[in-house]
């Protein structure tokens, strides 16, 4: 007996998503690879007009600049009837990030990145609209660089309201990419077969019916097969989890080792850590010098002691590669018992990579 969520409902949802992905992929391929005489049956191509929302209304993006659109004008009516309208938001109105993901459908990319974004977002998921855009495909792996765009609902509503004021219904709302001179993302609600023209003909309807019939037949056969082997699948899943557990544990251990290695490398690559500073200062002190105390901070060191060479000790310390400046903090006091000068010195360490030169000490 199965416990928890209904497995049949989950499988039906998975099959439906796969059918939608199949239909979208088929229509996209047909619209880009078919000859022009066949493409006319499915896609009514129109020139594209790009509009930009402003505080006053809408502007038409042209090669020479921008031209405002007036409500009810002939230009607005012409664009509404004969052009594919795209609205370009400002880049600062859209939160964007990129991630490498396994090659899949845009629906799965969007669901994965939406879940990751919602778990870290400071506001509710109901307040935003998202979309994905494939930037490039890795030549040696089955992964793609996916750009994820998230826009607030209020921003899209404001752009649509400005379009309604001038009498235009946009086909897409996204952001304009200057490198490709095209619009990325689409923050408008879309149907599963958005590539079809609104003026669908009988050919479209017939092919849709064939696809749906094939989907229903395949789904029925698939579910009948699954119902007969449900217990066997549960046993296989349990066995797979048992085999995967050691692998996951090893992966977690490897990640921990990588993080520890990164931490140690960062710590030991710091030239100003105590051991490096101590060795550099002691080697720079002139002969006949005895340290009494050393007070270490990441950027400042205070030392006291006795020396026979009080005239050269400051110059010797400032010659050290880790030292930026050295100065006495108190007058020298002659110790008659040891016949040497007692000193108190404050040493400022170099704080940039340009000030710290590479020496053999960096490899220790």
C-alpha cells in the first residue's frame, strides 16, 4: 500500500507536463524549420515593434531614438493592427542571475530556479513573475547557461496599463538586450501553445486533436502498466535509495574537504598572519637586540626589548617587506645593568597585495 501523496495524481501531472513540453518543442521546431508556404498555416508573421514605458506613457524604440505614442493616433492604430508588439522594461526593474543547469525544457528550468529564488527572496512569490532564457550551451557537457529573470507584478501591471491607455495589446513584456537587439524573457501569462496565431485555422485544430488523442492513448497505456508494477517500483526505489545513501555521504564529505581546503588556503596565503610577521620582524632586528614582548594585531605590532643598535633598528625594521612604517612610541632608556638601550616600537604592516612583495616566506 502506498502512503503519503497520491502517486497516481503525481504521475498524471508528470505525463501532462511532458506532453506540454513535447507540444511546445514541436511547434517551436515547426515555426523555425518549415518552409515559408507551410509556415503560413501555423504562424502569421508580423514585423516587431518595441515599446518602452516611461513616466508619461509609451515610447516607440527606433533606430534613431525614441518617439512617444499618443492615444488614438494613426501610428498607434497601425502598430496595433500590423505589428507584433513587445514592451521592453528597464534592466533595473528585473532581477537577473545565471546558473548552469542540465539541458531540459524551459518549464523545468523555471520551476527549479523559481524554487531556489523563492526560498531566499525577502517577499512573497505571489508578488513576482519569472521567466528563463537560454544563453549558451556548454560544448563538452550536457548543460546550459540559463538566465533567470524575476520581475514584480506591479511593474508588469503598470506597463500593461500604459498599453491599454494607448489602445495596444502587447505580445511580450521583457527586457531589451543591446548585444542581440532582441527582447529577453516574457513576463506575460502564456498558454502551453503560445506559438499559434490567435486566428487558428482548421489545420491547427486538427493537429491539436491528433496530438491530444495520442497523448490520451499513451497516458492510458502508461498508467495501466504502472498500476500492475507499483509494488515492484516501490521495492526498486527503496533499493536505489539504499545504494544512493553512501554516494551522497561521500559527496558531502568531499564538499566538506573542499571547503576546509579553501579555508586553509585563504588563511595560509595571508602574508600577515602571526608566524610570518614574527619571523620577518625577528630576522630584521639588528645584531645585539633582545625582544622583551611582542603584541600582535592584524595590521599593527608593538614590540619592546633591549638593543645595542638603537640608531639602526628603525631602518632595519622598515626594510622588511611586510613592514610599512616603524616608529618609537617612547624615549629610549639606558639600562646600566645590561649596558643597552630599552626601546618601545610600533610597527605598521602593509595592507595591500602591491605593498607585500613575494619572498621565500610566502611558500612556507
